[in-house]
């Protein structure tokens, strides 16, 4: 056991020795070199080094710089030293660059120290000047396209060495940079010319000692804007024509793009757009429009017209842009170019290629594109291209969005018809599926129909549909190219069905529906609707006819207290002891047919049993008994109201009219005590009979009794004796 431990210890020692050997060999063979040194006048010296051995990456370094003789490299005078763990270090201060120097780096590792070879350099060749200062920058009085630059150097720069200063200037505008390098002196005025008006420039300066070609100073920069001039070019103008709601008018949308740099010569403040009829003096204008606007809508006539657009800045107005709008009735159509290919380049770019129409001389083309669905003229993108172009690359597009592309040919003043196509930069899967409708079911089949998915929700070009249906855990799918399908040969049961729409990138399923198939298949929804409708009718009809039903079940009974007979007064005491008793009521039936009042102005009545008895004036009134026939309501009141306020008992049978003396008549029982006057020998009832001019009255006969005419009643009453004793 001890022998085994001795072997392990010996092996471990041998491994340590070998590792130390390899580390020493690697350190000895490593390369540690100083690449260059830079002197900032009166500030410091900085040296840079590199190593090719990764074992030295975690080392610490010590840089030492000494002055030496430029010829013999002897007589070392220490300038200073610095320590770092990086790859450069600075020693300061440095009083002059008119010396030669020697530098070396010592790297300390865990296995030992490594020193770099000595690096000798001249201070003049390693000097790096401080950045120059831009004292003043303004417009040149000699030319509006020039700038004057007054600059200076740091005061600590040795004055006798100015002849060696080299100055570099560059000026940048709109991503265009121009540069020039000249021999210059401090406080000297420099001039930059051939600048564009109204453009923003960034001017930069840096300096170099011509004896130190490798070292330039840092940049000093400043921004300025040149003076503006009126735009030298017109804006690019296009149009979109659409019908208007007003008859005889059409809506015209003018579209434009800003004047491009450098022709804009400044900042545009406003636009002005107008159109003028070619056949008359009519003119339409949008007025002054804000610089942020890029469209204008006008309602113009159906005649041909010319439209103009100008841009204005602080220095003036641009030349006008012209466009011709043909008449609405102009049926001539110029041939469109043919789009031959649309190639997606990436997720944001499309390349469109086309061929021109045969035997035509185009003056240019206009490429139009907009996303689908189209949301109006303001969402229309367009670009003018020259007549030699046969392709164009669209940029700034979105993936999975359909774009409608079209190319229009320009023929001098006129524009031809367009040729359009739909394209995607990259296709995607649909976001929704089709909505399915079950049109018909049978004992073994289902007839389906669905709505196509809109192209903006397809996110790609449609390929096919898939109809999925399942029952009892078994599923099937059927491919289709049209929006309807008949599933046949199905077994009895309930199916889950849905429809999927597919593009090249995938598919999306619509909502699932359950459909029952079989002979006992009942359409539940129509039955429920019919039942609800029937219940509604059963409930609503009695509510609507409640008044008629109430009248049929409970007819209205006339109130005798409201009759005109109620106003009759009791008769005065008789002077001739005449008491007449009438036990019948004259009933008047309503006529169902009209007849003129001139034919009959009286009402037939029926007189039933009555009794007259003789009494003295002081005797009690005669009590009358007789029969009563229940009267029907009449359209007009035939008798005073108080006659209907009495209570009567209808006998079982009618009693013939006879004279009978009651033993003790009572005046309270006398019905018509006010009809007769004791002083009169004749009674006239005609004044108490109400005659209706609106009805033809008639009287029904009870038990075959004869109906009396009015003159017979009068005669009958006249023959009554004045004295009942006779």
C-alpha cells in the first residue's frame, strides 16, 4: 500500500516539473513587442505593445522611457515609467519633442519576467498635435455659395514649427462629404466654396505635423446652414380620379412629393395647388397648404382641365408642376405596360419588372402600390421612373401584407391605363378560417357552403380548402378548390365539421359545427321558432281583443237612472177625479234599415193591459198591475227618464186589456199620472213620443197582439170617458 502511494507521489512530482518546463519554454518563445509611441506636445508619451502568447494576458506590465542620444543611442536619461495590466501606458510629463527616446516593457508572469526588445524613436516623428480651434464660421460676402472659416492652434505649439503644420478640412451635407488638405497657418482665413444653397453643413478640421505622417490630431467640428434660394425644380405631381356624389362633378385627388435636394435650395414652407378647366373659365384651388401636406382633394367638372402645383420657401417660389386631367367622356384608352415578374428580395423589398406596349413611345412610367384593403388615395404610394426603366425596387414594405401593384405609361401630357398585380414580400398562414353554413342534410349526406377568407386575412396566396369531419373518434378530410361541397355516403350520427383555408405557409380552421345525419334527423331550430311564434300569437291575440271579448261575455246594461223619464214630475191633484192606469210600456225597437223622416214621423207602439178606475181627488192613487216587456236600448230616449226608474215585475203571460176597478188604488203605483190632466177630456201622447230622424222605427209584436198606429192610440185615448164612474 505504501509502495502505491510512493508511485503516485512520484508521478505528481514529475507532472509538476514538466508543467514548469513547458511554461518556461512558452515564456521564452513568446513575443512581446512595442508597436509605436505617440507624443502629445507638453503632455505625455504613450506607447502601445502587443503579445502573441495568451499566457501573458493576465500579466502586469511596466513601461519605462529614457532619453538617448539620437546618433549613438547611448547616455540614457530616465523620463519616467508607468505600470498597467493593459496594452498601453502613458508617461508624463514631457517637456519637448526635440529628443530621441528608448522604450521597453517588462511583463511579469507567475513563471517569471519577460522583457520586450528595446524600441528607439524620434520625438519629432512621433508627435501628435492638439486639435485646432474653429474661431469663426460665416457666409462669404463674395459668393452666396461659399463659407469663410477662421481657425487657430493651441498656444503651446512651438511657434518656429508652424511651417510644418498641415490642415485637413471636410464638409458634409445630406450624406455627401467633400474633403481637402492644405498647408495652412494659424489664424488664417480659409474659404469653402461650391456649396448648395439652403443646405445644412457639418465642417470639421484636424491638424498634423508634416514630419509625423502617421499621426493626425483629433477632429474639431461645427454645423452651419447656407443661405436659401428659391427652389430650382418643381415638385413631382400625380393624380387619382374618382367619381363624386354630386351630379356632373368628379373628385380629383392631387398627390405630390417634395422637391428633392439639392434643387429645393432651402426649407419648403407651403404648397399651392389649383386646376383650370380647358373649355371654360372655371377654376378650382386648394389655396396655401402646410409643408407637411402631400395631397389635396378638389371637386372638378367633367371637362378636361390642367392642374398646377408650386412650392415656396423663404427665398421664393418654385417653377410649377403640370399635369393634364382628361375629360370624363374621353373613351380613348392608351395601352398599359405588361408586368412580367414580381420578385421578393427580402421581407421589406419587392422587385417589379415590366415591358412597354408595342409601337408606343412613352415619356415615362409611374409605378403605384398600396396595401390591401385599399383605404383611400392618401394611402397610395407612387414613384416616377424614366422612359428607359423596365424595373423598379419597392422598399419599406411589410411581410405577410398583400400589395396591389400597377404600372402606368405616360404619353406626353396623358397617362394610359394601368396593369395591376397582387404580391407579397413573404407569405404567412391565414389568421382566420372560413365560416361554414349547412345548407341541407339528408339521411346519408350533408351539403355545405362557406365564405372565402379575405385576402388581407389570408396573408398569402390561396391554395386550397380542407373539409374536416369526425364521428365516434374517427376523422376524415376532403380537399376542395371551391366554396361548397357535398359530403355523401355518411352513416347515421352526429358529425363535427369545419373548413380550413391553406396558403403556402400553412392553414387556419374555421369554427366547428355539429350536424346530425339520419332519417330521424329533425330540424330543431325551425320547430323551436314555430313554437315560440305560436305561443306569442296565443298570448297577444287575447290582449288585442280583450275589449271585444269583454263585450261579448258581459254586455253593457243601460242604467235606467240616466234615462230621460227621470225628469218627469208627479201629476198635480186631480180636479175631475180621473185616474188612469197603464200597465204596459211602449217599447220601441231600433231600426236596422233607414227611411226618411218625411215618410213617417211617428213611432208605432204596442199597448198592453191597462186599468182605469174612478177616484175622487182626495182618494188614493190607483194601483196598477199588468204585464211588462223588457225594452231594448234605443238610439234616442223615447220617454222621460223617471219612467225607467220604476221597478216592474214581468208576468208569465199577457193579460188582455179590460176595464177593472181596483178596490184601493194608490197614487204611488200610478205610472203615467202626469200624462193626464183632470181638466182635459182628451189625452194626447204624441208630445211624449220621441221620433228619431236617423232610424226607421218599428215595433215587434208579442203574442200576436196587433201593433197600434199613432192615430189609433190618439183616438183610443180620446174616447176614454172623463169620469171613470161612467
